[in-house]
């Protein structure tokens, strides 16, 4: 027979856990609303600047327009050194949010290693750093406190270092990996080949374009646009990841709260059965005592 005091102690413990998970869900929901708004406001701008740069890249590479030569638009199918910048959370309790990003990075690492390319991993977030440190995999750069409180200045600093290395010929490709916000209940893994700038796959995509690429005179404008493209994609990835993190944590805490509620019901049923059994035993002992005195 289960001890009634032990069962009551378990019920109390689970209820306390339930209070914590419910509170964390409410906090994550409130934070999600703010992060979601920031991500949605930035999404359209990020998509448009990506579209413009992709179109310019296509024209430069396919039509060789304007005599423009830029390493940013040079197609390289066999990179020797690759920078992979990936974003994870600084905190846990968010389900499989971090592991999705880690799996994607590990897969890319294996693919480039198989091609004999050197990979420089640049980690943003404690969870990703802890994982690869545990695995004994070298991290070229580590950033803590950025994924939980992203700013445009921090994003610019991180990406400009990577771009400077690319322009100096130290790397041949820069890739961004993060788990992004899809909706309130799901996230979407995103892998972006940031540089060289990805082009459209089909010529039809640019057939009716009004964009014209001119030499020299507009190079300063193009350089400024490219800089904004890098900085804004880095910043958008950070805020998109933060929104997804809060969404994942909200779902995880909701599931934990429901599981705690189910466990309380199970323990309550077990307590009632044990209590009923205890009462029955006492009645039998009393009856037996009375019979023995007759």
C-alpha cells in the first residue's frame, strides 16, 4: 500500500511545478507578441532587399552587364573555406528549438568536411556553444547575450567581421542558419547562403525587371546596398530566431503544464485508492477485534 503522506508530497510538488510552467508560458506569450511584431515588420523589408540583390547578382553573372566585377557576386561551387554563423538560444526549456538548428549545422559541417573544405563555426547563443564544446568541435567565434537581446549594432558587428574576411579572401562562402518563426505553434529552419549573393534560378524571374546595372558611377550605391543586405539579413535572422524561441518555449511550457495536470489527476486517483484501502483495512481490524471479544 502506497504511503499517503508520500503521495500528498508528490501532488504538492507537481502542483508547484505546474504553477511555474504556467507562469513561464504567460511570460513567453507576452514576449512572443513583442518579438513577433518586430519580426513581421522586418520581414517584408528583408525579403525585398534579398529580391533586389538576387536580381542584380543574376544580371551581373548571366549578362555580364556593365563590366562590373565584384567578389560578392562571383559564383563559387567549390569553396575551400566556409563561415557558418548559426543562432541558438541562451536559455533552454523551449522543446526542440535549439536541436533543429544544431542538426542543420552538423549536417552542413559533415557535407563540407566530405568536400575537404574548412568550416569555421561561429556560434551565437549558449545552447549551441555548449553543444559543440561538449562534442569537442572547435568554434571560431562565440557570442553570448546576442540572441536573447538582438540589436542592429550587434548584428552589424558580427556580419561585418565575416564579410571583411570574405573580401580579404580568407573565406569563400558565408552561411546563416537559424530556426525562424512560422506561426504561433511552429518554427521553420532557415539556411541562407548569404555570400556570394544567391541569384534567381530562372531567367523569367528577371525578364520584366526595371532594374538596370550600370558601371563605375553606381558602384558606391551598389556597395551600400550590399552592405545593408548583409547587415539587415543578420539582424532579421536574430529577431526572427528570438520570436521562434518564445513561440517554442510557450508551446513547451503549455505541454509541461498539461502534463503536470495529468500527473496530478493520476496521483489524486492513486491517493484516493490508497486512502480507501487504508479505511477498509481499519474497518476490517475493528470488526475483527469486536468478533474476537465475543
